[in-house]
């Protein structure tokens, strides 16, 4: 899952080396914190948050396959 988020985020931003994903695992919930370089935040969020919603939908579907819930937080 972490690799999936990194792959998607690196494809969207101008500086793919600055993409960082931190995974916080709970009993049934996985929380992913995504950090991108300065100036790339808007590219990950997208117009009206559409890109962020799409990434969250993909992560939710992938987490359902392993029987967990996933949450993506995009940090500055």
C-alpha cells in the first residue's frame, strides 16, 4: 500500500524525490501521511480536491482486499 501511494504521488509531482509516505498501523486501520515538496501540494490535491479523492478511493479499495481500513492524510 505504501508503495502504491508513493508511485501515484511521484507520477503527479514535479520533484518525485521529495515524496515521503509514513505508515501508522493500528489494529484495523492504516493511516498514511503523505508529504510532498514545496509547490507540489496543489498537484496532489487537484482542483476542488478531486485528485486527492481519487487517490483515497484507490487506497480504500486496496485496503478492503486485505480486510483493513485506510486513511490518507496529505500534510504540508
